[in-house]
């Protein structure tokens, strides 16, 4: 018995967070299988088969899984769970939606957002917005775990030669939900959770129009654009820009926080960044406590000059 990793994809491209989950799985057991459920996702199956460390790829192509609906996907995972000691996924919106449902179907306790693996049954996870660290030991026969992608290195995308096995769909309760449509934000910038550089703006930006200052700097740095919850709640940017405990967790090589005070909710989503640069006119702002470099200045004066000098 080994570890099952649930792949996240859009039927065309494998999300990098799955590679981080594979690394976590290999820390538990050398026998790692990856489930790829979707429709017309043969390219994703082939990509997973080449990932270093993956022993087997379970391919399930059916219209039930075309849109990765949690209700359908959870039933499929639960139906094959008895073959594994651990079921892992990245702690993304998708992983956090699917795996708790799997845990409910299996009547076990899910362990969410882990940052370290001490043993096969003992895991480390942050609580209270990262202000405390909990060590959790599970006696469940099957451990359901989501991993924080930023704390595990990505497995090599090449070098593997996994066995590919087709499995049948599980159609129990397939009518619980129905896909109606989606509206996706289109951007040429890097994806927020995988970008090497992130430039984020906060309430101090003042308006959605002023966020163009952030976007201009991000374009010069080939960076992703993020935002604090305050900026999102104010309607300056869409909520998929949000970095923080209730948004996306990032750990880029460089994080530039502009006009962000540094509320604990935001810090929980970015304080693992390798280098943090803060620009804020309030010298008492909490963001300066975690920043490697800080500038007490008017962002509307400094940021355009910084962009122009690059």
C-alpha cells in the first residue's frame, strides 16, 4: 500500500502544485500513485507519467470529471481509497474543496495545510494564522492530507516512467451538483501561487485605477499581481488576487508589499517569501516587522520612480 496524490489540472495542463504534493508523498512512502480524473486529458496523464518518483498513474476519463466537480471527484477517490494509506492533494481551492469531502465519506479526520512531515502518522501545520504551530498525530487507517505547496519542493517534471492504468468512473451521487459555467480572469502575467516575484497592493492604493501603478511595476519585473483582503473587499481588484489566510498562500523569491499595513491575515499568506520589500508611509505598520527591506515613503511618488528606473 502506498500514497495516492490527486492531480490538479484543467484537462490540458498539470498544475505545478501537484508536483509539490508528489514530493510530500515521497517523504511518506516511496510508492506514490497519482490520480488524473478528467475528460480528454491524455496530455496530462502523459505529463504525470514522466514525473520523477511517480510509480503509477491512475487515469479516469469520463464526462463526470470534465470540470473537476468536488462531489463527483470525491466519490471516485473514496471508492479506491482502501488501496492506500495516505491520500494527498495540494492545499489549493480545489484540494481544500475535494479532500474534506473524501474524509467525510471515509469517516476520518482530514489534516489540512501541512508544512512538514515528521513521520507517516505525524504532521506539522500552522494554526491561528501562523502564530502557533501544531503537531498532529493521526491514528486513522487512511490519512487525508492537504499540503502547503510553498513548503515542499516541486518534484522533477521529467525523468520518471510510471505505469499508466485506466480505471472505471464512480457514478454514485453524480447528480449532487451540475456545472453551469465559469468566468476566468485572463492574464499574461505569471500565476500568483507559482510566480518567482509578486507585487501586491493594499488599501493604501486608494482605488482600482491606482492599481495600474502596481501592474506597471509587475510588468517590468515579470511578476504576478497580488492584493490584501482590504483591497479586494474595497473592490479594487478581483478576489483571485487575494493573498492571505483566506486567499492564496505564496512564497516567491521576492514579495513587494505596496500600501499594505500587514494585518495578521495577510502575513499568514506571504511571510514565507524569501525576500520581502515593504513600501508604506506609516513607519509603525506591522508589515515592517517581517520585511527584509522597508521604505517609509509615499507609494504614489516612489513606485512610479522605481518602475521608471527598471
